[in-house]
C-alpha cells in the first residue's frame, strides 16, 4: 500500500465514522510510515458544527479543528485504531 492509498482509506474511514456528527472540512494533516509495525500513521483533521461558535465566527476567529490519528495495517489495508491526536495549542 502506498501513501496515497493510506490517506484515502483514513479520510474515508473518518468521514464515515464521524459523518453523523456533521464532520466537515476533512483533510490530511500528517502521514508517516511505522516500518517496525507495518502500519501507516495518518492524522486527519476536521471540524464539527459545535467547534465554531457564532460569537467567535462573528469576529473572524478560526474554526477549531479535531485531529484523529488513524493507524492502518499495510498488510491487509484495514484500520487498526482511531485516536485523538493532541496538539500543543
């Protein structure tokens, strides 16, 4: 599996998993191979309706985003896990 396949799997999985929560603006943030474990680590960012309060939007503040780390097996192209990807800000 190449990097483009891993990203497509991760984006599709996140869209399906969080779609009922109104996930939008789903985008690739980071990707790296975990060669020791035969996995791709793909960070996907997205926003949900409650991430953007009308107060902050009215003053031009950026919408908050949620980041998820998706682990994908290279061998069988299956998602192994989805975890919160913490940021420093």
